[in-house]
C-alpha cells in the first residue's frame, strides 16, 4: 500500500489529539502554557511546569476557561496581547523543510525540495492551520513559492496533518519523508533540514512587504504573510519570574535555534518583567 494512503487516517486522527504537557502542578511552581515549538526551550526554564499546544489551540484553552496558566508564550504576539492585554516580543524564527536522512528521497529533497515534495512517492507532514500558526505559515510559504513560479501544486493536498508537538517526532520515527517545520524544531530534534530562501521563509524584515502579498483563508479568517515572531506575558506574579527568565534569556534562545534581534525583547516600558511593574 502507498505510504500516503497508510498515513491518511493516522494524520487526521492525530490532528485532534496533539496536546503535550503535565497540567496543573502539585507544588508551587508556575504553570507556563507555550507553543509547541517552544517546548524544549520552556522545559529548560527553571521553576516552571510546562504544557504545550499549537498556539491557537492554547489561546482557546485560556479563552474557554479550560486552563489558567501563570504565563503564556505563543508563536504570535497578537494572540498573547488578546489574552493578557500586552506582550513581550522576544524571538523570531524561520520556515524550513526537515527530512528523514534515511528516506529514499533524502537526496532529492536536499537538491530540490519543491520537486521532491510534489512527488507521489514522497510523504509530507505539516500542522493544522486551525490550531497553530505553523500550519497557516506553511500554507503562506507555499503561496509565496507559487507566486515566485515554483511548481508547488499538489503538495498541500497530498500532505498529512499532525499536531505541532508530534510532527518532528513522527518524522524521526519514520512514517514521513519530510515535514514543514520551524528551523528551531529541526535543530532541537537533530533532524536535517533544508533552509528555505529568505523570500519564502518569513524571517527576513527586508521581505516583509513581499510576505504580506501571500494570503490563505482558514475557517473564514484571512491570514496574511507576516514575520514569524514570538510573544509572552504573565497572568500572575508567580508567572512573571518564569516569563522574565524566558524572554530575557537571549543566549539560551539562540542555543535552542531561535533568532533574537538586538532590540528584543520589545515590551511596554511600564511592563518590565524584571521588576514588579509587570
């Protein structure tokens, strides 16, 4: 049976079971609700119990009263601002294609990812645009590629959808040949990757106007291409300390594969997380 067909059912089911975390702590540690791509980094922050989901799914958990974290850190500052009223923008990222080095298509993916991923015998993973920004950023990246004249037709339609917290692990375990990921996700899991050109990877401020030309509709909402940025904010005083540790740790952020522009973190002057004003 074809690998695409083998994965069809699993990918659909997995998209609805993609949370990873430990829930409320049994001690006095702060609870930190984060984007899936932030999970390894957040687990390195002292004093926090971490739960990870796609950023849209995480925001809905808070909005619906199903989670009451001490702090949030998500892959879109606007989501944090909508929950807390402000945000500390603290890191950036880039779109990439991770691949299985044992895949028969590995060499083809390395040399020409567009042609390789469009092949019928290559199995591709992505995340759900309804639950996390990586999902709709994947679609925006492919729209930018299409606008640049690259033959991306069929890649989305034949791909398999997984939760952000499971995507790279599924790639490593073997069912996938390649997956659309953030650069840091490949680095954190030791997966080889193809770095996309800056015209497509949503990381370069010089191409911001070009990114905004790309659009995709998700459940009636139009998403437009924007730079990939991360935002965080605390809900409680207990969350303030872990939030500060996360957003001011530039060296650690870079070690976990994120980019940190010199001006970051950006946040209102009245909300300095290193004081009690935040």
